[in-house]
């Protein structure tokens, strides 16, 4: 309660005080103008005080308006409504006040003008003239009478002044009669009141007039007991031959009190009228000034009150705006002070509650987001380290995530296409053909099935045929609809290959075991039959026997060779890796096939400073024999068969061996299974040559690939890891 | 904020400049007086320094009209006797005597007598014409200033005199006119003269 009162005093007190004092001053000034002469001396002080006070109020008003302008430029919250309400209030107060001001001015002007009219002025002038005429006549009569007596009795007066003065005073009916010498010496006097008080002598100027022998008659005034007394002073200078010098007889005739009162009342009325008549213009000016100051003070005070009131009114709005601005900048810790327990206070309280709840919710969201991020990173780490390729798509089949394994499988950097519809990837300029077939296969499954699905898919990559196991599943969403898809891709090529190898090894082992054993008795039996019966038979029977037993022995030998090949394929002896100079190994083997009589032309293009490679010489020798034989067999029908063995190191620090022939080439579809057992379409051979070659390469942790087409050369490319860049020369040392 | 204050101070300075310009103009108008000293003389009389002065009053028509409309006019007479004293190369002035009084001039009665009322000695004198009244008003005859014993023969003395219409004592409605209209600016200005040191002092 007290604080509210002090706040009110602080905000409105000074302007109330100044306005009240100035208004009081203006009231006093208006009273002074309306003839309150007791304060007349203070009028100028009040005028300047009021002007200064109004100046101060206007200064404060200008300052307040300037501050409003500054706040408007700064876009201070609530300033627009402050200016709008101030303008509205100013107009609401100013227009009626201006109208009242206008009419007040009119009334003042008309009122002051109505004080004066021609009749009154004429009447007063006539009355004054009448009084003046009457007094003039009376004065003139007294002058003539005195003058006549002085002419008649002048000599007697000079001779016996005391007696004559008394007599003449009675004769003239004067109140006082005095005889003066021109040197201002009083000779005799007589008074009606028989007093001994000397009469008041004429002034110096009158004696000057006496010396110039000029008469004097005038109505004069002297202070009386209650009021000023008016009297007629008549001075007649005269000279007598009997006496020397000039005398002057002064007669004082008292004007009757009744006449004096009437004359004074007429004079006072006339004087007041004249004064007011003269002051008419200045009065209007002064009242206009006072009224203008009242108007100015009222308006300035009203505007100042309005600005302060509106500022108070908009304080909560400014507070709220400050709060919302802070919140918009992300500061949720702000708390708005509540100064008033009104609707704005409730609003501010609600705002504080709202901000607190938003801050709480924001913290929870932030925490959740952090947890989600952690979870996301966790999942990303898992996905990245999975041995399976993972691709996720959103519900619109846009790529969302991928991992490195998926990139490696498809040889595509999927992270460059995050956010793109996977169908769009198929029609890009950079053309990703390896994906076209893949997405063609899985697209119907994605669109049709909401249940998990699996697909084994053979994929021809640039590194050879791959067998992929694709698992697909939908991802849930908040609305329990499909939120996306996850595709897990397992490269099972090696697994399948291992299974096949194992199967073939088992078959070979069984064949070797089941077939090899009966072959020797068959061969021995055939040879025994030939030996026993050859002597007993003759002629055609003998030739038939020889031919039959030769066939049996030849086929048994062939089968033994075949069984040996199966045995070699099935047996996986421990590889003895040692530092090997492969170039030298190649040269040793090539010598065996470089026969000048041979149809083919085997050339070598070996790199200098061949690096040392860890390898099993015996196995590699078998590998080179198989490949060279394969090349020789492939170029049997070629006119000028050429075989080249080339070695070099690639950027991946691998030792590369290329065995090229100019045979008819291998069909593209055959390249995928050429390394499988019994993949050869040749009539001769065991069908295990290239399968053994691949097995030996894999035993050396290398890779083998084939570049060939029906119209081109055939080139087998073998890549074997290099051992620490040790050159062959060092190895020899 | 600083820029705002500068702009505000700039505006304030502009208004102050305008106010000073207005004051300068007003003071120029005030300088036009119609009161002149025709004679100023100090006289030693009965071991007293007395002043004799003749002042010519030329009242503008508006002022005369005001008198004829029963407006009282107060003339302020200021007389200052200054003692000038050099000290350490600087000159100091000391007021030895200061006289200030008002003489009221007004018309009275139906016969329109002109009355002079001296507020100092409360003497009232009536005249039939304004000219006589002004002549009397402008005559200072043997006005005693100071006893000679109070003055030092070796010092320099200056007498300053000024007669002006006291517009602050006009009727209140006339105050604004008196501030703005030049015909109310009746002021002789300060007249100063050095007092000749009598030989008897030496």
C-alpha cells in the first residue's frame, strides 16, 4: 500500500506539484489582472515564474517525446502502443481543450469589449466636464472677487494689513487669507478657524509668478483628516506706491465637502473608466496569455500523465516482450518479475509457467535426442563393423544408411547417394549397372511383402561372380505403419565355394578310393589274360585278344591318371611357403616348353628386380604347368599360337602374373564357372586343371581372374601378395 | 544512447542561441531612451557634496496617453558614488553612497492636474501642465550626496546616475506591452563622470 503510494508520488508527484503550483500562480495572475492591486507588485515575478515553470514542463515534455522517438527507433517493445495511446489521449484531451480555449478567448474579448460603450464614456466625459466647468466658474468667480477687492482695498491692505486681512477674509468668505511679500515673507494672515498655525506658503514657482505680477487661481488638493480636501487657491499680486515692493494676497476658498465628494466620485469613475479603456488591449493580451499558458500547461501535463500512465500500462507488455525475445534466442532460464497482482500479473505468471514447462520439455527432448544420438552411433558402429552389407531405405525408398561392406560388395560409395530414391540411382549419368539388376530383383519384394524375406542372388562383379544372400525386412514407425526397409546383404561366395570344394574333394577322395583299388587287379588280370591266351590262340582271335587287352590296359592307365588327378585335387597337403623368386621359377618351367620344333611360341616379359614372394615352389610349378598346358591346348587350332608370361607389380603391392594366349577365347558366360571342376569342355583332360590352379592361388592368399572374350586373347591374371618389398636379388643373397 | 544525448544537447543549444538572439534584439531596443542629461554637476555646499542636474524628458505619445488615462508612471532615479582604488596593479571600486528613489507621475482630477509624488520624501506637487511636471521631475537642485569628511582627498571618485521608467511598476496588464514595445523603454542609461577634487582637500 505504502510502496504503491510512493511509486505514485515518484512517477506523478513532481509533475502534479509543478502543475498545481503553476496553476495557482496563473489563478493569482488572473486575479491581479482583475484589479487585485494588493498583489500587483508580484505580477511580474509570477509571470516569469510561470513562464519558467511552463518552460520546464515543456522541456520535460520534449524530453519525454524525444525518449519516445528514441525508443521507437530502437523498436522497444510496447512503444507503438505507447505512442498510439498517447496520441489518442492527447487528441481526446486536446480537442475539447482547444475548443474551450477558443470560446474562452471569444468570451474574454467580448466581455472586455462590453465593459466599454459610447454612452458611458460620453456620460463620464460630460460629468467630468460639468464638474470641471463648475469648479472653473467657481475659481473664476473667486479670482474676480478677490481681484476686485484687492484693487479697491489694496492701499488699506498695505497700510494696515492685519486689520484689513481679517476684514477682507470676512468680506470674501474665504477660509484663509494671507498677505505675503514677494520675498516670500508672510506679512499678515487670517483664518476662519482662528488658529495660530501659520498658513502653508505658496510654492517657489508661485512666488516666481508673483514676482512677475501674474495672478494665480487654481483648485488644489491637500490631505485632510479622512480624505483629501480640495480648495481654490487665489493669489493676486499687487503694488502700492506708499510701500516698496510687491505684495501678494493669497486667498484659500474651501470647496464644500459635498461638492468635493461628488467631483471625486466623478473623477474616480472617469479615471477608472479611462484606465480600463486604455488597458483594454493589454488586458485582452494578458488574459489571452494566461489562457494560453493554462492551455499549454493543461495539455503538457495531460500528455506527460498519459505517457507515464501508458508506460506503466505497457510495462508488463514490455516485460513479456523481453521474455519472449529471450526465449526466441533460446534462453529458457529467464523468469519475468511480477510487479502487479492484476490480469497482467496473471499473464506474466502463466508465461513463466509456460517457459518453465517448455524448458523442462526441451531438456527432456534434448536428453532423448542425446540418447537417440548415442543409440544411433551405437547402431552405426554395429552396422559398420558388421561383416554383412546393410542398406536402409525410408518408406519412400530413399536411401538412408549404408555401411562399408555394402560399398565393397557393390563397389559403390552409397554415402554419396544418401537421401536419393534408389530408383533414381539407376538412371544417373554415372550409371551404376551393378545396382540395376539388384534393385530390379528386390524392388517387388520391398513393395509387396511386409514380412521378412530372403533371396539368394548371384551377382557378376568386376572381381568375378558373387553369390549374395539378401535379407529384407520392414522398419517400424510411430504410426505402426512401414517406416522404411532394411536390407542385409551377405556375401556367401566364399562359403558356397568352400562347400563346393569340400563336396568335390569328397567326391574325388571317394573316386580315388573306390576306383583306384580295382584298377591294378583289372590291369594285372588283363595282362595275365594276354600272356596266357596269346600262345594258345592264333590268327584273328589272337589279334582280337591283343586288341582287347591293350584297350583294357590303356583305359585302366587313363583311369589311373584320372584317379591321380582326383587324388591331387582332393589332397590338400600343407603348403610350405618360402621366399621364392617367381621369375626364376617361371624361367625354369618355360625352358621345358620352349622347344624350337614346337608349334607354339612361348615368350616371357618378366619385370626386373622381381620382389620376393612367399610361395610353395612345388605347388606353383604345378600351377604354371597347368596354365601353360591349358594355353597350349587352347591354341591347338590357332595358326600361329603365341603364349606370353608377364610379371609386374601393381599399385596394391601385389605380384601379378599374366599368362596370355591367342586362342579362340572363352565365352563370357563361361568365365563364371571356368574355375569349377569339370568345367572344361575339352574332350581330353581331367577337367580339374583350372580348379587346381585356383586352389593353389587361394592357398597362397592370392586372387585369380580371367580376361577373355571369344574374339580376344585369353589372359589369366594371378595376384600374389609381396613379402615386404624384398627384391629377388636380396632374396638370392 | 550517446548519439541520442548529443542530438538532444544540440537542440538545446539551438534554442539557447535563439533565446540569446532574442535578448540581444530586445536590449538593442531598450537602448533607445528618451531621457537625456543636459547638465550634470557636482557642487561643494556646506562641506557637503551635492548634485545639480538637468534632465530632459521626452515622453512618447503612447506614454503620455497612458498618463492621460490615469496610468501612474514611476521614474526610478539611481545615484551611485564610487571610490576607485588601485591595488597591486588592479583597480577596485567601492560604493560609497547609493541613492535610489522613485518619483510617481500621474494625472489627477477632473481638471487633469499632473502630480509628482516623491516616494523618498513623500512630497507631492501638482502641476497644470505635463511640461511643468516633467521640468520639475528633471530638475535635481542641490541633492546632497555625502559629507566631504567621508571622502579621501587622494582617492578618485566617480558619480554614476541613471533615470529610467520603471516598467515593473506599471499596472500588470501593461507588463507584456512594456517588455515588448519600444516606447516603454525609457532609460537614460548610466551617466558617469569623475569628481573634480576640490583644492581645499589637498
